[in-house]
């Protein structure tokens, strides 16, 4: 112990008041940030790629598209985040309670002194977990009524065009086309899609929605029936047909749709949403169209049945007609009384006509003699003479005729003939019409003194005595 420091001790484990470097001490003091960064590097280097199995808890999808959740088991929990790009590619919808296997890397978050896994991919942990997810999604969609029987549409008896949603290179499309060609050759439109793997669900839903949205009078012929098909496989291989977007597209398709996914023992949610489930793609083709030869044979049989029915009805009608004919009296018997009456009336008509004609000849013989041409000519000449006399009389009575004999006609301003002195005085301004022209004059109403000796060659201006005396 130093005399200068009564509390100084040589034991390094004893707490010290002042931090200072000690001889032989290699542990330098670090800042919190330095330590956090060192931990981050250590964790990311040591756990740069890990696969963790656990149950999803606290699942949340942010508005940005990132998803946040926890992975837990009986004794621990691990925070997890999956960025928007990876979340958009998930082939299923994560939810609480689902056991998954997450692949990614561990990292630390210095702000809270914790660590988390940044998930690159997320997979369902085994078929049991997938079946649990299947049943949960099935129950939720069934509760919405997507699988209700009243939603099912009736398939067309003989579709002219069939749309097929499947892989263009697999055996499925070859089996469908071959079966259709054998049974009833039909126009087929193939919408090629991936039937498993990343992006397959999105392609299938787009194809179904695309067929459903085709207009009746568009440039491409709208299918009368749609088949969604895929060959057999594991539950993981068929999982795209359990995708919620695919199931909703099938349920809402406006065209009757057949689901033919997998083998007979395979079941997908697409089967429940479709209008009809086929056990195999080949069976879907058999359901879609009848056998052409069978159809022709059936049509022929129906034709024979119709011909037989028509023939029987015609024969029955002929028998009934013959029976009715036998019950009816003969036409000659029905017509005989009327024939006798008709003959009697015809004879009476002829006699009546002869009598009437004879009487007419007698009645009109006298007038006929008076219609001799000479009598008609005489009547015409007499008529002509009367017409000439009337013409001469009309000429003599014409208002202008007296003018030729030296008279004049007096008219007022409106052209009306003045017949009296009073009318002339009232008119005042009059016109004297002579045979060779007109002269206007003014009537003042006074009469000049009479002179026994006329004054020739002196025109009289005052016409007041025009109607005197």
C-alpha cells in the first residue's frame, strides 16, 4: 500500500473509481457503436445463410409491401422481416400459426440491441403444414360462398370454341387435343401458362381472367367453355391451383369452366371453385364434347322416331277421315235438290228475259221510228237557227253596241255605269266613253239656259244639263 494513497490496492479485481490504462491490459475500451458494429459483422459472417423452422406469429404486411413477423417454437422466438420483392413472389399467403422454414441471414439492429433474420425465401414446413394452410383457406373462401352450388354454371352441350389454360409443352395439352379430335373436332384456344413454380399462380389467374373478359363480338372468338388443366404431382407441385387469386378467378369466370388438375385422387381449391371437376385432363375433354359418331347416330335415331311418329299420325288421321267420309252423305245426294231448283230458276229466268225483251221492243219501237237521221238533221238545223238568233240578240244587247250608233256611256271613277242625273252629280268626276275613246268631265249640278239655236263647232265645257230634259 502506498503512503500517498491509503486506498490503493494491488488486486486488479477490486473496483476502481477512475478508469485508466493498466499495464499488461489488452482490452481497450470500445464505444457502444463500435461494439454494435462488431457484433453485427460477427453475426452476419457467422450466420450469413441459415434455415430456420418455426411457427409464424404476429404477421403484419406494411403499406410498403414488406412483411414483418416472428418465428417461434416452444422455448424461443426470432424476429423476421421479408422485403417487398421477396414477399411478392411468395407462392402462398403467410398467416399466424403456419409452420414454415425461412431461409436468409441473421443481422443485428443496434437501435434496440436485438437481432433478426432477413428472410429471402419462405416455405411451408412439410405437407402437414401445407394441408393445414389448405384447410384454412378452403374454410375462409367457402364462408364467402365461392364454392356454393348455386354459383355453378351449366356447361354448353356442344361448345364451338374451347379455351384451355395449361402448359403449352406438356403431355396434358396433347392428351386434350387428341381426345377432342377423336370425339368431336372443335376449335381450341390455348392460353400458355406455367403450371408450377414461381409466378405460375399469377399467370394462371391472368389467363382465366383474360378468357372471362373477352367480348362476344371482339376480334378473337370468345370461348364457350374453359378448361384449366395440369398433370398429377405432389401437393407442392399443385399448390399454384390453391392460390387465392387463382381460386377467385375461377369462381368469378363468366364462362363455364372445368377444373382438371392432377389425377383422380388429387384435390385443389380450384376444383371446388370450378363449375365442374374432371378427374383428369383427358376426362375433361370427354366431358366437354360428345362423341360425334354417337351424336350423329342419335340424331339419326331421333329422325327415324320423328318420321315414324309423323307417319303414324298421318295414318291415324287418314283412318279418321275415311270413317268420317263414310258417315257423311254423298255430294250428289246433297246437291240434287239444289240442282233441280237451280234448273227451274234458270228456265224461269230465261222466260222472264224473253218476255221483258219483247215488251221492250214494243215499247221502244215508236220512239225508234222517230230517231230517223232526217229528223235528227232537221232538229240540228232548227237548233242552229235559234243559236244564230240568240247570238245576234246578244250582240245587240252588248253595252258597247250603242256606242257604234253615236251614244256615249257615262262611268264614275270606279268604272261603274251612271244611270241617273243624281248619280252623276254625286260622282262629280265622270268619264264619257265613246266608240273611239274616252273623255273625262266634271258635273257641277247646274243647268245652263236652253237655246233654241244650237251653236255648232263650239264645245260645251259645262256638262251640268247632261241628263236634263
